[in-house]
C-alpha cells in the first residue's frame, strides 16, 4: 500500500510546534556540573524534522512562535538559511522566552536533558495565527505531540488538524512525548487519542503509544485495532534497537532493522528517523524503503554531536544503507 | 428517520458538566441594585436538563464536581430528591466554590445574569473522575458546551465523548455557549467543532452555531453540510420566536413552532426545551413530536420564576400542546 | 494618655480595604442547606467601620475597588447614602467580582460564613490608585489586615501607610484576620508585624495577635513589649466575653467589660466595636469611655440580623451603657 | 563617622537572594545571534558579593534557594569551594529552574543580557526557610533588591530584615534594580522604600534611587533627607564614571573617584564595587578608603570576561589604588 499525497501542492511538508535552542555540552562524558562550555544549536522535534527533510530535498515550511530576542532571531535565520520557509513563524509580543535544552552526556548510554520549558514562546502560538491559506498549500501537516501539551498552542494544533482534514492535507502525527508541561497522563492520553484518531499516519515509540493509551505495557495489535477504526492508514511503532514496525490499514506489516553504529549520544534519533522516513514516503519510495531510510538517518545522527546540524543528506543515507546491505549479504 | 438508542441500558441519559446555584431576584421588574432578597435554586444547563428529564420520567444520572460546602451539598441533595443518580458527582477537595448566577429581571425583555464562574468547582472535574463503567450504562451522554471552557473539565468531557463512542452511547451536544470563561472565540470554535463532529445529535441556537463556526451570520445549510460529513445524525437549530429546525442526515427537515406565552423571564428556556425534546426522542415519539415537546416545555418555564423547580411534567406539556392545537384548529 | 489627632483635617477617618456583599440567611437557626432565601447587605470590615463611624457622626471616607456590576454599584450607593465619602472608590475594569459572604446561623453559638474571596475586586486596588492628596485630608487612616492578604491590594495599603506616616495621619490597624486568601501563617506574620510596627494604634483579638506573632498562645505583655519598641502608642487586645485591654505606650492599662446581651449571631461584633471605639477616641472621650462604647456597640449589633444596617447611633450606645451601669449599681 | 558592627559574630556577612548562572558569550564583540558558544559562571548580585567578599577574606554565608538539578548543584559547589558557607542554601522541591543570564557583548559600550527569570528557584525561598539562629550569627545582612520582586522570596527577605533588626545585625541594602519580574514601578517603590527605611546602609546608583522614589530625576539631597528620618546611617549613591557619594547620618559627605580602565564589558561592576566597599567598611578602614576599594574592584572586573571568577584579591585592589594614586600625584 502506498499513501497518496496530493501532488499539486507547493510544500511537501509543513511542520507545526516548537523550535528551540539546544545547548550541547562541549566537554562531554562527564556530569553537567563539570561541563563549563555549551554549544548552541537549533532544536525541538518538529524544527529538526523540518530542517532534516529540507536537507533531504523536500520543500518544508514551519508554523510556530518565536521569542522576540536573540535566540528567537537565531532560530529563524538558521532555519531559513537551510531552505525552510519561515513566513508563518510569528514573533511573540508578550515577553515569552525560547525553550532551552542543556544536554548532558555522561556516556553514550547515560544522556539526559535539563529543560527550560515553562511558559516558553512556542506554547503561546494562538489558533488565530494558524492560516488555512498556508496549510492548504501542503501535502503533509506534521504535528508534534509536545505542541498539544498546553493552551493556546494546543488549540492552534487542533485547528491546524481540522484545517488539514478540510483541505485534503495528510496529517502525520509524531507522538514526541515529553513528560514536562503536561498536567497528567490522563490529559496526555485524551489529546493523543483525539489527534491520532484524526491523523493519516501515526509515528512513535512503543512507550509513546503506551502513553497515548494510558496503559502500562501495551501491544501493537491492540494499538492498530483501535486506530484503524478511525482515520489512520499507516502506523509506525518503534522498538529501539529491536527495530520498528509499520502497519497499514489494509493489513500489511513491515519490519525495519536498526543499523548499529558508534553512538555518541541518543538525542536526535527520533527526529532524524522521522525526517528520512517522511522523505522516502513522500517521494513515493514505498514503506519498506522508508523504514530503511529512517533507521539509517538515526544511525548517522546519534554518532554526531548535534541534532539539527548533523541531519544527513540523501547520499549519506544511501551510502550507509548500501554498506550495511553489502555486509549483510557477505554474512549470509 | 428515528435515532436508535441502545435499549439495554440502565440510564436513559447521563449528563456531564456544571451544577450550580441560581440566586433569583425575589423583588423583580427592577434593576438588581434595588433587589434586596434572592431565592436559591439549583441551576446550570446540564443539571437543569437532568432534573427536567427526570421529572418527565427518564432515568437520569450526572457526572460533575461539587464544592465541599453548603451549596455543594444542597445541589446533590436536591438532584437526588428528584430521582437523578448522583453517585458520580464527586466532591472537590481543593477549596473551589460553587458557581453562582444572580438573575436580574428588569422586565420580561430585559433579563441579565451576574455570574460567578472563576475557578468554580465544576470546572475542576478531572478526566480520571470520569468512569467508563458508568458511561456505558447510558443510552445517551448529554454534553454541555460550557464544560469545555476550561481544563481539566475540558479533558474530562473529551474523555467522556471518547468513551461514549467506544461503548455505543449516543452523544448529544447541547452547545450552551456562555462567553465568560472562554479565552477567545477561536478557542471556542476549535472545541465546539471537535465535539460536534463526534456527536450524534447537536442542539443549539443559530447564534451558538455561529460561535461554533466562528462566523458572523451563518446559515443552516452550510452548518448541516459540514456536520453531516462527520458523525451527526440529527442537528437542531433554534431561531427563538421563529421556531426551530431539525435536520436529519438522510435529508429530512422538520420545523417546530414556538408557543407564545406570558413571559416572566427568558432564563431556562433552552434547558427546558432540551429536557422535553430529549424525553420525546428517547421515548421514540419521533422528531416532529419532540420539537413540540421542546417548545411547550420552554413556554411553561419562561412563565415561571425558576428554571429547575419550574420544569414541567408530561401532563403539563401535553395539556399545553393540546390547548394550542385546538386554538390553531379553530383559527383555521 | 490621650492620642492627639491633627485637628485641621476634613475627614475624621479614611478606611482602606474591602467593601463586599453579605448574603444573610433569612430563615435561620438551621444549616444553610435548608436556607432558601438570602438578604443582601453591604459587608467587609473596613466598610462596616466606615459606615458605623459615619452613623455615629464622624466624617468618614473610603479607599477601595469595586466590581463594575450591580453589586459594586449597590455598595457605592449604600455607603454614599449614609454619608461616607466614596470619591476614592474606584471601579475595577478587569472583570473581577464583588466578594460575597453567605452567612449561616445554625444557633447563636454556631455561626459560619461561606466566603467568595478568590480574585475579588477589592484585592485588585493598585498602589497608583491611592492618592496622597486624599490621605492627607484625614486625621486617621484605618487599615484592615485582610487588605494585606494579596498583591496588588497589599502594596496599595503599604503605600497608604507610608503616605500617612509622611503626612501626620494616625494609622489605626485593625488586624481583621481571615485565613482564606493568605498563603501561609508565616506570610501573614511578616506583613502584620510590618504594619503593626508602623501604626499608632493596633486593635485585634488575642487570637489575631497570636497570628501576627506566629505563636501558639501568646501573652499581652510580650505583645506590648515588642510593639512599644516601634511606633504604636496604644494597643487594644480583645478577649471575647472576658472583655478587652487597652495598653498605652506610657504604661497605663485599661480594662473594658463585655456587655452581655441576647445574641442572634456573632458576625459584625468586631466591626461595630471598632467603629464606636474609634468614634469615642477621635472625639476625645478618653480610652476608658472608648472601651465602653466599643463593647456597647458590639452588644447591639450581635443581637440583630445584619452587620452594616444594624450599626447603632450614639444615643443607642449611651442608653445601653446607662442601663447597664444602673443595673450594676443596683447589684452592689 | 564609622559604622559599628557587633564584633562577636561568626560571619562578617550573610547575603540573601539569588544565585544563578551566567552564560557568557565566548565569541564577543558581535550580536548574540552570531555567538555559538557560551561559558558558564555563577552569577546573581548577592552571590557575586558573597563570592567577592569571601575572596577578599571576609567570612561570608548565603541564604537562598537552588534548583534541584545540575545547575543548582554547580552553584552550591562553586560557592562552597571559595569559602562561602552554603549551609542555608536550600534545594527547591517543586521543579523550579535556575535563573539564567546570557550575556551579549556587542562592544564595551553595548552590552545586554538575555534573562531567564520566570518562576526561577531563587524567587521561591520561603520565609519559613529563613533561620533566626543563622542570621544572628552575622555582623551584616546583605539584602539584594531583586529578591523583593516576587512572593514568597519577598516575604523571606522582609522576615530576614525583621530578624536582623531584632538581633543587632546591620542591614545593608544593595538596591540592585532589575526591571523584569516586578509588576510596576509603584510596586518596586513601595518595597524599596520599606526596606531602605529599615536598613543601616543603602547602596545604589542614582537611577536606582530614582526607582525607589518613583521620580524621574531625583537628587541626592532629597534622598538623604528622607532616609535619615528613618534607620539609615550611611547612604552611598553611585553616578557611574562621575564617581560616587557617601553620606552619613551625622552630616559628612565623601566623594569617591571612578578609576578609568580598559573596559571589556559593563557587567559585574556593581557587585564587585559592593564586595570591596563592604570589605573595607567591615574591616574598619573607614568610608573614604571603602569608596576607593569599591572603585578599584569595579575597574578590575569590567576589564575581564566574567563577574564572579574575576573578583579581585585585596592585593590586586591595593596595587591598582597605589598605581593610580602615584599617577595622580605625578600629574599634579
């Protein structure tokens, strides 16, 4: 099965949600208390996906709200410089700040993030700042779950999903669950369920689907049984190093392998996976290839220092896939 | 067309939302500054509908949150005394107060309400306090739009709607728009649209549908064209003294007349209309009769002092319909 | 010792703080759940004191913020009709409501109040709305402790106290402690101590002084030892039916008896006490007489249904004092 | 005139207020958008003063609240490593974050700070976390104005000032005005006036005294006339490059010169001034010398990259004073 995208659209993908600043530890493999220098990057899941898919050649746009300060201006300039359309990124006028993520890399296995997310500018995107004229120019609206965590950003996203439905724009929901900001698991479950039921493609880790269902250890069968009663045509469930599964509405199942790599940190894996998966899907390469692209892209990003700057090109992805396929063939 | 309700259910109707206190002017036909005494009644649209339909013989239940004080206890006792099941009305433990409505009756045409709705207990109903076991005992879940105005009550209602959908419970959405509490018309429109699309029956005034659509002067054709793309089977749009229209998914249109009456005040018209309309619908009397019941019930309540206590019996409704039909026949 | 008031002032007393609505049970000697009718009065400690002292013949003014609704207008009209200058009562423009107190009278010994104080208009008085030109027209600034419970009303009062100090206006601090609204006892203690140290006269119950000192069972000696290190000249500590003590900076102690009476409810005792005590003090009748006036006024108010409307005249107070003195003489 | 400090105290100085993180531009003389790397330092006026005076040999302690994260732990470790007693720095348990200051150095004349101060941990210090036993061990309580900007930190400081007054601890009030966090100039003026009136020494720039008085262009004469009616014995008013004035209660005036220097940035000038001024004052060197120490310390810090790490030693200060005095002598 192939997802059909409306071909007559200016943008391949418009992402909505947060665009923030990552402050990555320059001195790493130590606790953050001992890190004295931090390097600045653009971050935030939907921003990374817009950047990543733009680097892969898609025409990407972004709907979001930026702080009226140096960090906000840096984000807009950086994204624009990489080809992302920033015409619908509005500037906050109420003094809200840019979200920050200080990353701590104690070891490749022990990474953590110190987040500044209270009252940040991206959560203040208003529904009135979401334009139907803009959304209907896209093949795909990419929704990040974190943008649902608080009003008025929540309503802005819900409105965007309603407009996508009305204008034949496919909704791709990347669960992107982050515990902070949400009031309770019950609240998260309500909105995740609501948006997933109205989406065409839902992508997340098994843990994130558990959050959506508010269950302890869910299983993929129950998840797809529920979702295929509603709008979704394709559901992708990631199981970490064990690889990922893609299920289609008409009953197909695809399994994607994870590519092993020398890991520097785990940040950015999900965003690079989504960028490359969507690139392949929108380019009509089929689900099986899309799973490979996603895994290869993730493998490249976790071996590098940043999330946004490390987003690979198509050539890099294809080279990694080719190398691994060859190795696998030789091992047979 | 008749709406089919699941017959094997303990409750005809479970309402969710606010149950408050009305403080009605004892001395009226004057500005409230000159009213020195107020009489206490239970109020709030879904509470009135639960009370009204219980008085008509339906088995009704209520999901809501009450203040832990004398007003909260009065509401629970009063509703229980009239046969409403209050087992799922929970008591707030965080000091929130009961909503209040001081009514001012300057003249039958000039009525206003002084509302106390900031941080009231009913808006603090949590999604975790909505029970699937309870909801699946009902034929109908009645949702009042005001309960969507603020978190966490908003999420509690969205969860209830999801559970109704999962358990074959018909969702009846009474728009019940009140400007206070909402942040913006855009926000209202997002949630009204969301819930209307997932409901089986939507009832409101033309003005309330305009709020849902965030348009200045909408028309019924556009409204039903939109809604019948989604779940609704029946849409009832009220036009005040000009009567009301009921549209069915399969293309029927019914018109209901308003019954003229000696008006004391306008409060309570919508709730008494909804109670009697739902009673007739759930009792299988058909849409045409349901419109008459609604109009008759409203005519009775606006001629009396309270909203909840004035809710009529079936005999009173049928008597008024019979009288007016006779008069109409004589005038022919 | 006599307190010296600046004689060349237009106002005897300007009170600052809350002016609210009392909703008194019409049917009483029962739980409020069974009370169906409520009578409306002006309430709030400083408003009652302004009204009470105006009825006694003092020229009183008021600084406060009123809701822009029927209740707010009623308060202003009522106070003005009794001679209180309301030129410095400003109208709230942000939709805040009037504070409410529903009174429950189960028996003369069991009275309680159901308060609506969240975000009420009086707590939104801004420091910029406190006028130096107005305050310097007064002999006395009467400060009510409850107005310190929340910003910006807190800062408005602190500014008023600073302006009084600068302009030779005596500050009389009526502790008027109400647990709601305050965040913690520590917070209350900080501001009560701050204002008491800057006041000329401090009046409260022993329990209220314990709150000020954040101690469990304080004693009067410690209280006056502390306060006479700062500005106070006179400290009045009330011990309920055991009467009250007045201590002066130069070492005098006066004891006032409580007058027994047929009690209908306990509300309003403190405010009527303060009105009459201040009337006598400002009129130069001396502390001993002022204590009698306070007790007599309280005895009259607790035997009646309201707080504000029941405020006695000088003739009523003097008659009660005369009767009781005669009785006491006869008993000797 | 010399200020008399209680000699029998364990701590020379205990500071109360914020301890935060500065993130200083590594690449400077450019807009922050172009700065890609930031270096981490401890910051915040009272923390800098505690650190600075500890480096000068005073025994310093600190009362404050730290985030329960890597930044909070870094602050505590750094301050402790420089000899500051951190036993009364409590850890926030409600998820508040550390305040941040990203510094932008476009040129020595054009410096700005991008602040993260919303709901930061230091503003959540509770009055119950201020210990009388600790405060009474100090000669001096150093209060920073910014800690008054919001509750509950505001009440914690007001309580500390009350405890200092009760226990013969001199209160030194460093105005340290920062516009963010405060609601209005009126609010700032109320609390600055309140604390200044209760302090023994008040230090600030002329602009900061204007904020305290809520006037446009105040003058020193009016300022000291007002303050010497209350507790202050010494008032220091800084006029930037024109130097500073110290006024004593008994009528003396001292003028301090600013030492010109090669300026890298303007941050940290006030804190380094205060550290050295207080060191000299507490060491009994007299006001004239204290003014020189303050100016010399400021001159050293503005020529370096950080605020806290750059705090000079006594030898560095004395060397700079000696050099400049010599030069001045030669120029005669």
